[in-house]
C-alpha cells in the first residue's frame, strides 16, 4: 500500500490534465482523428472544417434534446401536481431516461 502512494501522487496531475481539456480541443481532436488520413493538406483542411461543423451540429442537437427532456419533465411534474399529487411526490416520480436510438 505504501508503494502505491508515490505512484498515485505522480499519476494524479497527469489525470487532472487529461480531464481538463476543453470542449474545443476535444472537437479538434475528434475532427483530426476522422481526417488524419486525408491525402493532402488542402483535403485535410476541408475535411476538418466539415467534421467540426458536423460535431458542433451534433452537440447542438444533444443540447436541444436535453433541454426538451428537461421541459417535458417539468410539464409531467406540473400535470401530476395539478392532478392532486403532492409536489414532493411529483418530483420523485421515476423517469427511466431511456430513449429510442436515432
């Protein structure tokens, strides 16, 4: 156990650095991974631009879906409260979170 403490002390900053990447850096890395085999620099640049647009559109779609899910949950809670259920009980109703695949 005592041998693991120095190893953990060394690994912790490395892990923190991995977690602290920004969303923009993450998008860039994902786009580059998709376009790294493009035949030339011009093709790679066009591919990166397209991939970044697709990734941003996907992120917007996910954010819109999350917002819609949140609003639907608020609506369900309001309906339950209007039907006579206590506010606390309405908040504790279970939403599985399962969604059909796109």
